[in-house]
């Protein structure tokens, strides 16, 4: 029996060379899986592969938009030392199958008429171009894209961005920032590009240092946190507050069995369960895929990162156990819920 968070084999039906180190993979979604792989612009899928005998899991955003009739497409940029990105760029071709989990993620459009300002860096353009295509097709919103790259050869989707801009009847404006010409984008440049759009919704995706600069600039400019959407595919550092956790016991309900474990400071719920000899479900361990989600029956916990659960799910007591740090004396977590 297949579950919501299972992997599904999807065939690659086209491979597109975007730049010297970036390829797009067009995937065939069988009609039986149409609902499973229905997605919203800006979301990502979790991919799993066995490379050199090791299971590797990574998350890649869709560059396609579900609102303009495009097949599901993900775009992968080669990363130095990146097992999955290099393997996909070097070895995956038409006819190959990829193991893919259903789409998830909260880096999506919300229903509002305010402008959209997107700051993308490098491969961070992938979810942004999906959002741009959907916003142009389904809204009347004004859109500004600031896209930073090392040099002109590194720009992904250069032609498509130009085409979208030309056909947008003035609604889309694309600003390319090349480090070789202007140095790294700084806070002053970010603020200048925002202009009179401080009331906009902001989407930020790119290298960590780039996102930090943009977020700091927006905050300093007075942009409210709820207007800023950030996509980070990195493992967050352990917060200093983790060490102050008062938790003593962790009770896990898994496969109709209940086990109570002495809690070790700093452990996530998933780490605690595994330390207790249990084998709960997990996959990306980055807060992206929801494979490890469980229900908090008693006690409290705080998540370091959450790119998979909706606000309603969190309010209902669901947590991503790979990211959840217990914050009450006793915690009861139900994987069977």
C-alpha cells in the first residue's frame, strides 16, 4: 500500500542543457499519480538515489509552473562535491527513472494584490521562475525579479526570463546583477531595487550569504517579516536555546508500541527515538519532505526549520521530528496518528 510520503518512480522524458553546469529534467507523471504530484508554483520535490552504494536524498524545486500547462520539470545546478547534483548532471538521461516524493513547500504565492519582488541568486531562480510564470498567468500583480550571478555565462533561464518580460505588458521587470561587473549585491543596492515597494511580498532564494544580505536589508528597510518568504535548503545550526531544554523523558508511539526514552539535551525527537533503538520513518532530515512527521500528543516542541507542514497542521499538533526539539519536561509523540 502506497502512502502520502512514499517515493514514486518517474521517467525522465527530456533533458535540457540550461548552462554549462545546469540541466533541467522533464518528468513524466502517470495519470494515476496526477493528484499525488499536483503542486503549487514555488514548491519542491524530494529526490532519492543510490550513488556509489549510498542512499542520497536531496530537494529540488520545480522550474515549471502548474498554471501554464508545462510538464513537471526540475532544474539542477552542479555543486562542488554535490553527490546528487553531479550524478544527475552526469548520468541521468531520457528514459531513466528517478525516485521522487510528492511536492511540498511553503515558498508559494499568497492571495493578495500587492507587488511581488523576488531576489534570486544562482540556482535560486528555479522556484522563482515558477512563481513568476504563475503570477503572470493567474494574477494582475506587478513583479520585479533581481537575479544575481557570478557572470553572464552562469545565468539560468536568461532567454526565458527575457521572453517573459517582453510579453508581460510591463508587469515584469528583470534586473540582472553580475558579480564580475558590480561586485556582490549589498544592502544599499537591495534597498534601491525595492524602491517604493516596501509593501510588496518578497521571495528570497539563493546562496546562504546572499539571502542573509537580502533579509537584513529588507528588515532594515522596515519590511515586515510576514511579507518575506525565504527558501533555504540547508541544515540549520543548533540553536543556543536547545541546550536549555528542560525535557527529561521522550515517549514514542510507533507501530502500535510505546517506548519511553531518557532524553539527551540537544537531540531532536527523531535523534532521541533512534538513540532509543527505534526505527521511525525519515528521509531528508532537513525539514523539507515530511517523511518524519508525527503528532505531538503531550508536551511541547519547537522546530528549527519547517518547509513542509502548513500552519493548520502545526496548530493541530503535527511536527517534523527531524527538526523538533522538545521544550517540556515530558513529551509524547505518536508516529501512528
